[in-house]
């Protein structure tokens, strides 16, 4: 009889431990998702600016090669 009670306690403890571990894992996943979202936003904003400046430089370079700008503006 004592062994059954001990086994029940062990099973109850294991269940509680698994439940707590699951809650911790779910919270960690939420925090990770939030972090990735913030990092992606913080990287995307300056990247868009860089891409805009790159497009302007490409357009300016195309103008230089086509002769639309004077010789003084060529690199």
C-alpha cells in the first residue's frame, strides 16, 4: 500500500514538473518571438534607408555615364 502512495506522489510531482516546464517553454517562445520581431524591425528601417541611397547613387552614376551631367561632375 505504501508503494502505491509513493508512486502516486512521484507521478503527481512529474506531472507538475512537466506542466511548469511547458509554461516556461511557452513563455520563452513568446519572448523569443517578440525579440525577433523587434530586431527585424530595427534592422529593416536602416536597411530601407541604405537601399534608398543606393538607388540614388545608381541613378546618379547612370546620369554620369550617359553624359547628362557636365564633365566637372564625373568621378
